[in-house]
C-alpha cells in the first residue's frame, strides 16, 4: 500500500462525519491505560472519555480494552488501531509545531 500524497483522494465526506477527537481520546486511553488518567491528561471529564470509548466500541465492533486489575488492557484490534492512529496524531502535532501553532489553540470563525 502506498502512502497518501497531498493530491491523493480519500473520502473527506466520511471523515467529516467522524469525530476525530475520539481518536485523540483513544490514543490517550491507549497510552495511559486508564480513563481517569486519560481524561485528566486531556483536561476533559471522565464521562466524555467514557462516551468516546463507547462510540469507538460501536464503530469498530470491538471492546477495544478490557479491565485487568486496575488497568485497561488493549485488545488486538486496539493495538492495530493504535499502530496506525498514534503516528498520524504525532504527525499532525509535528505540522502544528512546525508552523508555530500554539498548543491548545482553538480555531474560531467559519469556513
């Protein structure tokens, strides 16, 4: 599979309907292995993190994580998703940093 180029086509309409913030929350859950720590790291409430995880479980038709002792353990599907999503999110962070976009800046206005 060849990597996408700036002129590659992909289903923009489908991505526009998907809340990409769920993938940011997924990455934090994957790295922190805890809803509490992930929500604290992202400065969101635990219910928001739990709701995002519930949505992702429905979308991917997989539990994504299971509880073992006090830790959330990723399923094979979650491991596969993380393998693809976390580098993409890191790349987005690199682009924002390259163009001196302050962290946590909120876009305003309309397109």
